[in-house]
C-alpha cells in the first residue's frame, strides 16, 4: 500500500503543493480579515461582508479541489491488484507508452508499464500487478513464474 501512495505522490506532488499553497494563502487571508474585522469593524455589516467573502473563497477552493480530483482520481481509490499471465506487450506510439496485455481468468486487460518492466517481461509470464485503478499505470510488478 505504501508503494501505491509513494507512486501517486511522486507523480502528483507539484499539483498538491500548489493546492496546499493556495489553501494556506486563503486561510491566512481570511484569518487576517477576520482579525481586522474583529478589531476595527465590530458591527453586523463587517461580519456579514466577511462571511460573504469567506463563502466565495470556499467556493474557489472547492473548484480547485474538484480539479485535482478530476485530474488525479486515484488518490481516493484503493489500488487494484490482479494476477494473471502476460498475453502480449507493445509500444503505443500515440501515447508514447508501453502497454501490457494481461489475462486473468476470462478477462483481458491492458496496463501501462515503464521501459524496465517492458524489457523484463516475456509472453506467458505469470505476474502479479498493483496498479492505479483509473489510469491503469502499474505501480508494482512481481513475476510469479516464467516459462523461460
């Protein structure tokens, strides 16, 4: 499980850092505005305006978080684990990535792998994969048996 979240962190840390920076700046700004309102404008209008501003900024943060979840949905899914035999491997020139065809029982699925795994695997190898369920990128690959 740690491999799964380490892989997600390594691929999405710039997005998460920018999101945390935006959240931190909004919280600091709203906190400072609240303190200023508390000190200098202790009336209903001052707090009403602060509440409206806070609501707008919470909406903006909601949009940013929704964009993160749209671009990186695997953060809130459990890793997929599958065991099966390699039916084929290829290079997809359109996506510039290596594709692994895996058969597990009666179902056949495709996964995206890196060059090192591509070179190590052979057709008809028995493998166990941990992968991102939405993007189908392989996080960990264990060769269980080989015909060679």
